[in-house]
C-alpha cells in the first residue's frame, strides 16, 4: 500500500476539452487505476492537498472522488482518506471473464434494441439507483422520511412520503 502525495501526482487538464474539469480528473484517475499504476490499497492524495497542488477548486476534486467512489474505483474511509478499491481486483480471472462476457452480451442486446452505449449507461445508472432505493425501503424504519422522485405530472416532480 502506497500513499500517493499530491506533489507527485501528475494531471494536465485539457483547456480545449468540452468536458468539465472534474470529469477530466475523474477519467485520469480511473485510467491510472485501470492501468494498474494505482494499485488496490493505495491512498490517493487528500482532497485539499490535491486541489492546492493542481491549483483547482476543492469541490472539483471532491466531485471527481465522489464519482470514482460511486463507480467502485475508490473507497473513502472516514478520517483516514480515499483508497483505491480492491473490489475489481479481488475477483478471480474466471469471474472477471464471466462478468465481461455478461456485460458484452448485455451491451449487444441493448445496441440491438437501438440504444447507444451512452443511453445504455444512463439506463443502467437509473436502474441501479432504483434497486438501491428498493433495498433501502426494505430496510426502512417506521417514522423515517423518504423523498421519492416521481413523473413530472406533479407540480415539482418530488413527493415526500412518510414511512
């Protein structure tokens, strides 16, 4: 396990890119993790330190880290920092190949239905959020408030629901 200091972290934003800075940073970090340059257990620079070292806003780095965490690339340990996740590397070769085959089949089926890769990704994200919400409802404690997003036929599209 290595601690990556903000000073040794290299990132050059592309000023001509139409992608926002947080997304450019996120893609760079995801590449470093996927390519194995950042290994499971490696600690990423603290958000504030990286923001200062790169001369970018704290919120930009934070948004990149949150996005990486939601996709399973990193995990945040309260009071300790952000670490490269070992979820992807913990699976064996056979499991990885099986997951890759399932993903390939799913993407081919979605493409056959006329969805682009981006449309498929957006649909998957929505579906995963729905599954998470359903799981949260199953564990719900009486008296807890849940905000449920509904179709735009309501005045603001949000309905507060008492559990």
